[in-house]
C-alpha cells in the first residue's frame, strides 16, 4: 500500500520482508512527505525509522562470516509499514534503506570499536561507550546471540565510506525536515520509531502491571515536553497497549541529539514489542500488523491535532 493511500486496506505481506545483498541502487534513505517541496509541511511532525532497512551491501557481505539471514534479527522489521500512513496524515517520514548492521543511524557516526579495525582509529572516535562495549556501535561487531559478524578486520576507510554513504546524508535530511517544521510551525516534533524483541518487553513492567507492549523513551524528560510523552502514553493506553517509560530504552542517539525543547525541537522514541505484529522466529508478519498500522494512524492524528505552541 502506498503511503499516499490512507483509505486503502492494509494487508501484511504473505512472507517475511525480503532482504537483499547487492550494490546499492538509489539513495540510502527515503523521505516521504504529504506534499513535495517547496510546499511547507502541514504539521510539525517528523517520523523516523532508522532501523527498518533491509539492504545488505555487497562490500559488507564480502567481509562477513555470517550471511544476511543470520544478521537480520537486528532489523526493526515492518516498522516502516506500521507508519506508512503517516505522510497522508501530515507527517514527514524518513526511513533507512540500508540494514542497521551496515551502519546504525541511531548511533554517533564515530562510535566505533577499535578491536574491529586493522588500523588505528582517530582521536575523535568514541570507542568506550556502553554501546561499543556491547558490540553495537555505529558498525555492529555482533549479531543476535553475540555472534561476530565479520571474518576479517575492517579499515577505517571502510567506516568512513559507510558514514558518507548513509549516516551523514540521513542526518542532513533529518536536520532539514526538522528545520522546515520549526520554520513553519514554531517547533518540531520528532518521533523515532523502533521495535524491540519480545524478550526485552517481557523483562519490563508496564504501568499498571504486566509486561510492556510499548516503551516510550524521552531521555527521562530531557528530550521533549512532558505533555508530549503524556499524550502519546494516554493515546496508546486508550487503545489497549501496556506502556512503560524509559526502561529498558530511554532513547538513542537520535532522541538525545535532536531532543532540545529549549531549541523548539521535541524528540520521543517509541519501541514496539515485535510479538505484537510478527513471528520473531520466521520473521513473518501476523494480522497484528494491520491493527498496529491502524493504531499508528490514530496516534498520528492525535499528534497532528496537538497545539504545538503549548509544548514547553
């Protein structure tokens, strides 16, 4: 279904979202708008899906010991489909095409593990962050269950190439979308959409009890107005979802980097339990994908109706 067809009937694909291993054809990300530039954005909303990409470039796989299927567990599969209706409701959407394991757009670009590289990293590399230690820096060292992805050490030149191909253009485009929203509406509202393994969701209790369906990350109130977080929480709970805040996910690089309420940009991360809409073993969607997409549209409408001048 096209993002431009809000009344079309959503149907999940019959099989799991396909990944591909090939040279990249076209841009590393896509931007979808309610109206093409230079028309001003109809709302202050910018939605991002940095981890739903499923293209594994040939240069990555030539260096890998694992095949693409073994790495796919790190993808936020189908999240782009969950928010596919957003452009027709006034939100700009930016979404990755390349797989997260190739370059993680929700990390600082130089958050790199020196053990992965044959040459020395520059002084500006952030090699001691908790994410790097876990093997999940800007270029992941491990896939699911801690399996090493690569058969050889990479070069820093390879990391630079990935940043220039995908990370820098994505964030340049996201910056422009947020600037346009601020210029038109006085502030920007960024929602960064993700999915989480069911095991992570089971380990976190939602408000009111029970394991959570959705985690809202606002950097413990630093990245957006409390009114925005409360609105999203209230809307989701009214739809029957069990919602937690900031644990186990308080928001990654995108939420932390862009969430500056004092500078008229509010950022909120939404993590969705994959068990709600897919079989994690087969990576096939379930009928839950239809409900989640409809509920994401309902949430988008509520956000579009929000008086953003009231956000502080």
